[in-house]
C-alpha cells in the first residue's frame, strides 16, 4: 500500500486538472461535438503533444522508473480493426450521452455530483456484459 | 488567493499538465495511463463469476490504478467542491443557443441540472442519458481496449494506429448522438 501512495498523489493531480480544465463538463463535450470552440481540441492536442515528447525522451535516454526497472510500453495490436472501430463508436455514443469519459465520471462524483454514481454503476455493468459476451464478439 | 484558485484554466495550461500524467505514471512505476481498466478490475474484484475475462489477479495488475482513481475523486472534491468555480462555464454563444433550443435552461455548474438529476431517472430521457450512456461507456471502452485516456492520450502519443482507429470511432459515436439522437431525445 505504501508503494501505491504516489499513485494517490498522481490521481489527485489528475482530478484537479480535469476539473480546472472543465474537461469534465457535459457542456464542454457538447461544445466539442458541435465544433463551436477550440477549448477541448486545444487541451487534447496539447496533452498528446506533451505525452509524445515525454515518451520519446524516455525511450531515447532509456530512462528507468523509480523502482529501477526499464520503462517499456507494449504496442497495441493494430490488426484488430473491428474491435477498435466498433468499440470506439459504442464508447463515443456513451461519451456524448453522459458527457463524461471514465476519469471525469469519478471526478464529477468527487466534485459533488452524486448522480454520477448511476452512470458509474451502469459502466461497470457494461464492462461485465462485455466480459460475458467477449467470446462471441468479432475483434 | 481563493479567487485565484477557483479560476478555470485555459487550454494551453491544462493540456500540457494533463499530458504530463503519462510520463508521471511511467516514471513512478512503468504504469500506462488508462482509466477504464478500473471498471474491469471492479468486476474482477466483486463479481467475476465464471467469466474468463475477469479471472486474473486484479490486486497485482490493477490496485495502483484504483488508488490513482481514488485520487482523481479527491482531486474533483478539491477542485470542484472546495475551490470550485462559482461562475458558469464560458461556453461559446452558438452552443448555448443550440442547447437552449433543445430545452436546456440551467447553465450553472459542470453538468446540466435539467438532465442529470435523480428525478429525471423517471423519464426515458434520463434513462437513456445516464443509464444507457454509462453502459455504453463501460462496454465500448473494454471492447475498444481503452477510453479517452488509454487511446486518445496514451495511445496517440505513442503513435499507435489502433488508437487512431478507436479515436475515429469515438468521434463517429459522439457526432451521431449530438446531431442525430439529441434532437429526437428532447
């Protein structure tokens, strides 16, 4: 547990940034899907760029983590086109309905929107149903 | 001081800070940033049943992520409850006009009170937005192997074609709801 304390701090930072950037807002997600503002695109774009430069630096200098282990990022299997497109579309439908992706669902609950416990419970159920149907779904 | 900390952040400050989570977790313990895996860990911990997908040691692979998520709830409490922005979000006028036409009247806070309330769970609209929406977030994220954090940020930053496909899917789904479903649902 002591080892995991640092992740609690990272999570605190994550949640704080999510609220202050207004990424958690259903209104901001609507604005994004209506192409009415640059706000969300700027945030996602800058986040990708910052993460990309960081990953390149970590790879270039073979940086090790705090526990001394080499950092490796396993590649995703790009041959499974069906799962990424079909799963992606289903996720996108849910994202625009709730106005929140998984991180924001929890951050909103913390910010006092107790009603978000309903989509959270529903998302766990959705994950469970996926697990049950997984052998029958095309991937 | 309080007034300063209550302010929302512009995209050029918030974006890079959000992106820094990726190297932060890699450096802390070689962990990949991805929030939706926690739904799977919750299933594995509480109701694995006979389902193979949930038969794994969630404490070894996922406890760190659940602790991270607990932190994100705390971050929401600090940033949204203790030091929340008292002003309505500075939305584009076009969005406000379009949402008003759909029947949204309350633009205070981060979520529209017209939609997200316990009372609205008694209506078809509330069931679709909160229950069906949540279900699709959980089902879709696992089917696609990740959500906005795992694919749109971690995956695209690592130049994964799979993540690009998933993000294209996210937008197709989001545009269908916004431009086709919402006008029917209100």
